[in-house]
C-alpha cells in the first residue's frame, strides 16, 4: 500500500501500523526524489500487506521533516512498531532499498 502521510494522520498510519512502513521524505522539485518514485511504487505493490510506503512532502509537512531531523531529500525512514529501525539518504536502486527493508519485513 502507498499513501501520502500528513501531520494529522502520521501517528495512526505510520507509528501505530501493525507492519513496517517505509516513509519517503520528498519534494516536487527534487529530481532524485522523482527517480525514487517508480522504485517505491514497485515495492508498495510487491510487498502489499507486509510493507506500506508513505510519502511526506517536506514543503507541505515541514513539521514532520523537522521532527525526524530530515535535512536532505530523498530520505527514507523505516518504521516498525512505532520506532525508526533504519534510515537511507539519497536515491538508490531497488536492490539497495530491498537490502535495507527486507530484514524488517514480517
């Protein structure tokens, strides 16, 4: 599943999720962020039910970006049981993202 996360729904959709959530901090003007979009779409489809992918637009949700100390985009934070269990900064191929995520899948 892939969804846009906002401040008012972040706790229920991400922190309280019963499976891992990969949160993509991005911006419309960020070219590396746009390069990551198809990779994240694939992951969301392939791992539907065991991984969700959330997108946080840092221009619209600056408070969330500040809350998680996001200073460079794209930043991927992997949440499991309400805790950050991994962080990846920058664009990367699907294989790299899978290596980052797979140890935390159910």
